[in-house]
């Protein structure tokens, strides 16, 4: 085996696509997926690659420093790709401390473990921290986030991710740790947990349930197909300049209301429903507190320096996503049973 690469959060939405990309593309590397399997982690996401000889799953919580240290001692990873996190803004509003524990303390535990096993010998080593565009705060109606935009987080989630980014940079500056950071916009695609806007609406359209739109629906996000994010991570992990950040996005802005209408249109066609039927499910609900108006990424740096281009258009990506959810309704039923029901009731029905 040429390299050992440890990926945290590999059972989650984006992490599972990153793990698959690395396991299949680098058969001579040993890929370790370290994940606590919270409500968002699901090994079903990796069924197709779980028997590959270069893949190992380790169940562990990144807030448990002793366990993380012993795993690092045992496997001696050359590279870390860190995705494990609490990732949902609405949950961060009801339970901020959990976000501090996983996203801040958990990240520092990983940085310490990497620093200890690499012991100042950083040749061929790399710590890639996967972050978000939400650290930059919100844009008005114009402008884009660049790598130079000041951090200005507004939710407990984005504050915890901003804090973790600062720790990663501090470990580079203080201890010389070889780090890279990616800050990506909103992802969508197969295996997306249905607490987030697109999969939640796909699930509700299938079951003819209300489609909850926060506020006036004019909030804007920049959407990227998840496999294109995984490809960007591969590129930056292998070719990004140490100590630098790379913004990742699709130059693909949508207001929430227009996006949900497009989703309704495509799903009516695929489900053989009457034109306009699903759009009747759209329901405006109370706004998210501290809701950021607009995110939009300037992805020129990763494009010009590393030659990155998304591989699908939004129309293609959305169509593939809907097809995946329609073909995998067992997956959707499994993740929306149990705890999801009580989360959904509290978030949308208020009890
Ligand atoms: P997700 O919530 O789907 O998955 C998170 C994974 O982390 C799960 O498998 C979960 O079990 C694991 N995890 C959570 N707490 C853990 C802990 N204490 N120890 C070990 N594992 C733990 O998240 P996602 O949407 O796939 O996001 C992955 C990463 O990418 C996050 O760091 C997120 O901030 C970042 N990101 C997400 C998006 C997006 O649109 N989803 C965009 C940009 C950046
Ligand atoms: O920008 C990157 C971020 O994108 C990631 O860092 C986060 O992990 C990820 O969850 C995502 O955050 P958002 O808050 O943008 O995603 P979410 O799907 O929760 O919401 C998208 C938009 O849709 C946002 O403006 C809020 C709105 N929304 C969301 C839900 C769940 C609704 O109008 N109704 C809803 O029910």
C-alpha cells in the first residue's frame, strides 16, 4: 500500500462520496473511514465498496481524544481528510454546544493526533480540512465570496466551522502542520440526509406533504453536485498549495423558491403527475433565526490554479439526484423512521 489516508465523517453525505472516490481511484492506498455513526452517518451509503481490500471502517467519536490518538498510532495515516461534523444549521440553533464539541473540540483532537504521530517530520504528510462558505457570513444582492473575504459567521454551526478553520491555520502557523482548507457551497446529490432543503422536498413531494419554505423564499444558495465536491477535494488534497484555502462552488445560484419550483416541475414529469401538482404543496413557514440572505462562491482560484471544473450542469445533477431518490426509496424510508419523526415534528409542527 502506498499511502494510508484517514477520512473522518465518511459515512455521511459528502464523506461517503469522498471515500468511494478515493477507494476506487487509489487501489494501492489504504483508505480508513473514521465515523461515529451519528443520526447522519449511515454505512448503507458505502455498501458497494465495503468489501474492497483497501477499505477499513473504524467507529470512533472525534471528541474522544484518547481513542483518536490510539487510532492514529495504530494506522499511522499519511493524510487526513476531515469531514466529520455536525452539519445542519437548524439543529445548531437548538443545540449549539454539540456543534462546539464535534466541530471545534473534535477538530483540535485530530490536529493534536496528527501533530503527535508526524512529530515534525512532515514529508509527504497532509491535513485537509473540509469547511464551508458559511464562515464568510452573508452577501447582499451582489458580489461573491473569495478566499480573502473576512470571516463573519452568523449561526452556531457557521461559528463552529469558522473556529475550526482558525484552529487549522493556527496549527500551520504555530507547529508547521501541513494543512489545506476547502470552503464549499451547498451540495446536493444522492445520499443527502432529508433534513436539508433539496432531499426534504424530494421526500415530501413523493409523499404529497407540505414543502416548507422559510420566510419569503428569496434566500439564495449556490448549489454544487456532491460528486463534483468529492473531485475538488481529491484535487486539493493532492495538488493544493500547503497553507492555502480554496473556495469550491458551481457558479450556480438559485433563490430557494425558484429551486423548489424547479424540483416540483421535474418531479411531476418523472412521477407522471399533472403539471403544477407538486407546486401546490409549497407552504411558507416562519423564517430561520439569523438566516443568511445569500451565499455565492467565486471559484476562480481552484479553477485557474488547479484546473477544476464541475462535471455536470445543475439540470443534469438535479435529474440524477431525483432519479437516485426515486430508485432508493428504502434508503429514504430507513433514514426517515425513528428519530427523524420527532426532529421533524419539533422543527416544523412545533411540538
Ligand atoms: P453529514 O451531516 O451528512 O455527515 C457528517 C458525518 O460526520 C456523519 O457520518 C456523522 O456520523 C459524522 N460525525 C458527526 N459527528 C461525529 C463525531 N463526533 N465523531 C465522528 N464522526 C462524526 O455532513 P455533510 O453534509 O456530509 O458534510 C460533511 C462536511 O462538509 C462537514 O464538515 C460540513 O461542514 C462540510 N460541508 C458541507 C456542505 C453541505 O452542503 N452539506 C457544504 C460545504 C461543507
Ligand atoms: O453553504 C454550505 C452549507 O450548506 C453547509 O455548510 C451546511 O452543512 C449545509 O447544511 C448547507 O447549509 P444551508 O443552511 O444553506 O442548507 P439547508 O438545506 O438547511 O437550507 C438551504 C436553504 O433553504 C436555506 O436558505 C434555508 C432554506 N430552507 C431549508 C430547510 C431545511 C427552507 O426554506 N426550508 C427548509 O425546510
